[in-house]
C-alpha cells in the first residue's frame, strides 16, 4: 500500500542496547525484583535485594559461554502453553543462599563446590518463590503460570536449546549480607515475543499517531492471515490408507534436502526450510515468490 508508515527492520542477531529493552519485559522484571526480595526475605534471616542490571539478545551458543563454569542452573517454564527458561548462578552464590536458609551466617563467601542434595532442595525452595514472584509480577490482566523445573549442575553445558536459538539474556544483581553478586536469566526470544504480543495491551505512549496511517490501512494491517507450510504429500491406495494405525510411517514425496513451500490462502508465497526454535517448530524463509508475476502471465 502506498502512503503507509515505513518500518525500520530489526536484526535480532545483534545485541540490543539497554535503552531498547522491550517495555513489557522491563515492567515485568522490575516488578519481579520487588516481589522476589519480598518472598525470599520471608525465609532468609539476612535481607536481600534484587535489581535489574544488564541485558542483551544473543545466540544461545554465545549466551552459555558467558555463564559461570562450573555453575548451577534451574529450569523455569513460563505461560499456560509453557516454554522453558534458565536461571544460572555461580555455585558459591547458591551455597551462600543455602547457608543463610540453614542459619549458618559465616562472615565469608563459601568455597565453590558442588551443591549437596539438601542445598539443592533449599535452592529449589527459593526458585519456587521466584516463580511465584514472576507470575504475580506479570503486568497483564491476571497473573501468569510460572513453574520451577529441573536442576542442572553444569548449566554452561546445557542443551535445552539449539545453539543458533536467539535468547534474551537478562542479568540481575542480588545484594546480600556478604555483598553483591549476579545471576542470569535466559529466555528464548521467539516464544517470549509471541506471548507478550498476545497478553499485553499496547502502550498508548508507543502507539503510532492516528494520523500516521489512514484508517483503512490501519484496519488492513491488523487483519489475521493464515500461513500454511506443507512438508510434502503422499499417494496411497485406499486399502493401504484404511489399514493405517498409530505409529505407522508414511513416506512423503518431499526430500529433506529440498525446500518446502508456504502458502497464504492457497497461493504459494515463500520457499524455505522447516526447523525448530526452542520447543516450537519453525519455518526459515529463503525465497519470496513473485505470485503477482504468475497471475500476470496466467501461471506460465
């Protein structure tokens, strides 16, 4: 459409500056810091304070290289259609928090070592409280489901995500009786942005002026369009089709090395390859088909 607003493309493979932190994520994390300190202080004899420090968007392979090694991690799932995230701590910081819970108020940081089963359980208690804080801090119309998951004793070697997956890496500063330390939260970018676009209402301060786009174009831009990706087809005799059962494998006519087509309302529009981002299936576009040219030439 002519006269529409020009949108600046964003390369999500490049780290964003702190000023570009998505507003919903910043609101969520700031509120979470206040609630996490409140929840943890119910169990710890020495007060702690949470604050948001830094963030970046980077590939998972680069994100895990910056995590403490050895380091301990905790999986936490987010949303009603849950996707996993990772919280990472240095071992001595997790040991200090565990010691506080037990009332062992030493004056120095403990030496770095593997956590015992009891210390893992104590950290799981704090992570359960952190999950509550995250759920309650959600700035939507109601709280969101956040659930603590598995413990990982070598978080820098985790294979929870694929190496090319884009991650939002947020670092938090936790102030304790011994001083300050940082922990990291790794969030897969695509599921998070899908979640926020559904849950959060638009911020009136960031909405475009009404005069920037004609009314009809604004309405058209918001219309939902179904994009379908076909992995392949197969032709089967009726007798074989009637005999299919759960667990049977049907061989498609599409080789895995060949690109597949994505169509919009029956018209082929994109060519690309199927893949995975985190726990979700994906489709990487490698070519945009000129469907307009096909229509002008009668499909020849």
